[in-house]
C-alpha cells in the first residue's frame, strides 16, 4: 500500500505542476492595458502567488484577484504599496 501511495502522490504532484504551468502560460497578460495587468505581470515575473502580494500590500488575496481581473481598482490607501510592489 505504501508504494501505491507514493505513486499516487507523485502523479498528483506532476499533475499539479502541469496545471500550474498551463495556468502560468495561459494567464500571462499579453498586453499591459490596465493596472491589474501590470500587477499580474509583475507578480508572475517575480514568481509570487496572489497571497504573497496580498501580504506585502496588506490586503486580502481576493482583493489581488479582483485587481488582476480588473473587477476593482486599488484605493488611494493601497496605491502607495502597489506602486512600491510594481517598482521592486
């Protein structure tokens, strides 16, 4: 049973990596039209997760998702931290 578990774990890990790579290539912004596109590009260039950016900007990770999807824009309160992140 242990060998089966190890094989299953390796298969899941490989599948996760493939999904992650597909997501990376599919979701990388082709053109930088919005602030959300710039945030996403910078995050991907640095190899960060939305959670990592959220922690540095002091917002919830869903806020980063909304910014990257252009559903909302950063408030004036967060704009300074966003600009620092974009110029790291």
